C-alpha cells in the first residue's frame, strides 16, 4: 500500500509540474455559440455545473501551460466558493482530476485544447 501511495503521489506531482506538450496557437478558436461542453466529464454534475462549463470553454480554447494552470485554478476556486462544506472537499478532488486527466499528452476528447486543430509533432 505504501508503494501505491508513493506512485500515486509521484504521478500527481509529475502531472501538475511536468512541462506541457501544449502547442502554441496564435489565435485559439472560441467555442461556437451552441457549445455545450460535457459538464464535469467523469465527475458527477452537481451545483457546480456552471464552473465545469466555464472550464470546458477554456479547455476548448487551449493555449499555454500557464493558461491551463489558470483555468484549473479557476475551476477549483469556483467550486470551493459554493455554499456548503462539501464543496471544500470536492474542489481539490476536481482540481487533481483535471490536472492529471486533462493533459493534452493523453489525447482524450476532453484534453486541453480539444477544440483546436491537431498538429502532427
């Protein structure tokens, strides 16, 4: 169990601090007017759905590693600002989830910059 915890901690720290594979886009495309997003992706949609929608729009646009960190920070702050103690517990779990699962490197349909044209590296 101790090894699992160490591997998990290392993975999280690497995902949070790793140099990003994010491509620079001179003018990122804005989400279309009828953009819906996927809500909170693998997390249950609660009364924080508005936070997830804004986060989805930022992930659609993509950009630099600094912009991704800022988008994830805004998600954390938005969820934590909701009324109720449970939001203080949920916010860091959501933040950790997006820092790990949202990496562009994973090429998931919800990864950072998912709305931008893909370039071959």
